[in-house]
C-alpha cells in the first residue's frame, strides 16, 4: 500500500501570502489529521477530519483552515502568512479516528516564510 | 491539552535500559507512542487504550496506569536503532491526539 503523500515537500513564501498544502491518505483511511512541528513547540494539533467533517480543531488562529474531500484527500490553507508560520506541516491518516487508531504520517511539507 | 513528558533527553550505551514517562492532568481515552528519527516522519510504535494494558514492540514496551493518567515507555537492552525522539500522544476522546514535547534518546556504542 502506498503511504501518506504530502505535496509539495518544500515551499518558500513571503509574509502576507497564502498557501495550500495537500495530503493524500493511505487508501481506505477516512481520517486525516494535521500537525505543525517546530523545534521549540513539538507537534501541535491543527485539526482532524473524518468523512469530510472537521471533528476537532487545535488552538490556531482562523488563518489556518482545512477541508477534506469525498475521496478522503485533504487540504490545509494558511492565509496572510506570518514569519512564525515557518514550520514542518505533517499530515497523518488513520483507519479509524485519531484517538483509537495508529496515525500514519507523511513526510511533511516544509514551509518557510520570509 | 498537551501531556507532559520526562525526561527531555537521555543518553544510553548499547544494552542499557531507559524509561520515558508521560502524564496528563485529565482522564485519558488512549495513549500512543511514536518515534521520530532525524529528518523523517514520526512512526507509530504502539497504542494503549483504557484498561491498564501493557503492549510490546520488539524490546520496547509500555504501560498505561488509568488511575494516575500516566504511561511509561520502557526501552530494554537498547540498540543503536533506538535513537530518535519519542513522543507520547494522548487522547481525551476518540478524536484529537495531542503530543508531548518529546524525549530525545541517544544510544551510543
């Protein structure tokens, strides 16, 4: 089975721009979770989608949004980028929901905001 | 709410044992353990659901004390391949897994 695929792998944007990150889960997985990873903050939960519905959201500003499509693929959008948004964004899929099933992580998208 | 992990870092020689602790102030639905090597994605090790069960993965095992809302990861007879950052993840319900800050494990020959 193919793993979780995230595109693009690297992005460089300037402050004020917006960005869309994409995640294709493992075939058959209906849950997709997004995390922001920075050296100082570890893995911070952004949101989790299950069957196209957002089930939970982390403590991030409204500039961070996401959605899930009927084929379980998910996108994350960040508008009005700030320098502090520079991070590795990880997507993870699971067969069940994030609390009771193992998460399978993609290799992430490295976002640099200048 | 993020769980608290300790210690922040540990250095071992091959063959030595280590324990990583994870605690929460709220009642937990489940505890997960992941390992991330430098430049790679986190990899699932094991999940413990309510019930105080203990699970194992090679010579890595974990326990979950439901009454204390604590979990411990045991690295036994460590190998060089055990090096990496270990994260515990806790869920209060069946959605939203929150991770601790991580414990960096370095195993030396």
